[in-house]
């Protein structure tokens, strides 16, 4: 069986390398970890969001990204039983990029995220469009294209905050917990 430290997190980064950076905590290691986090979000989510014209697919992938990004921000190993709170917290802290979403975070979670995940459709009369305003609460519409642009800005803000903050800050402590969990997920369970 392959040694966990040899598992690749990206084409160029192994679990062993990421753990070395986490232990080192120098400026180069910090920059490498930021690049690793950024790479994961760009390559797993955003590059695909920008290459599709489907508003539904944009929102489905966006929901995956929101939950994952919030788990990095909070240092959560997984979001089982915490998904709704992840969306509430995300929209509360990202109000700059998602104005008025804090007010509908529970409805968004149930009608958009859960509707798409569990029923392959939005529920409660919500519609996903690729035109008009980012959010139109009265008509219950979300512009998926603008939503993705806001998500990109949110990610860039998170990455910039990591650049500014010291390794001993709370945001880094939580990010390192999540990265270690990502590394640990490369272990095969018996």
C-alpha cells in the first residue's frame, strides 16, 4: 500500500510536502500553503464554473464550494450535521459579496442547496437565472453568473486574509486543521 506522505494533493504537492510546510511555518511554507488552498478551489470548482453556461450546474458547484470554503474558515473536519450553519455563517461573513443573502440563508440552504443536492432541482419557487440582479428576493431568483463572480471575490478575500495574517492567527489555525484533515483523508481505512 502507498505511504500516505506520497499521496498527491495536487500534481505537484504530496501529503508529506504539505505536512512539512505546516510544521515549518516559515514565509515560504506559508506562501506554498496559500497556493495549495487557492489551487484546490480554483481547480476543483471555479475553473469548471467559468466553463459552463448552465445556471443550475453553477449553483450546484457553488454550493459545494461554499461548504468547503466555510469548513476551511472554521477548521471543521467535515460538515455532517453542520451544513445549514455553514451556509448561515458564510452569508453572514460574506455579506460584502452577497448582500441580502444573510436574510435568506436558511431558505437558500433548504431551497437551493438541499433542493439541488437531494432533488436535483430548486424548491420553494426559487429559480436560477443567468441574467438580472444577483438576488431578487421578491421574484425568488438568483443570477448564477453573478453568484459565481461573488464567490470568486470571496475566495480571493480569504486568500488575501491568509497572506496578511500570521501563522499563529485563528484563521491560520483553522486552515491548518482543515489541511491536516485533507491529508488524513488520504489514509485508507481498514
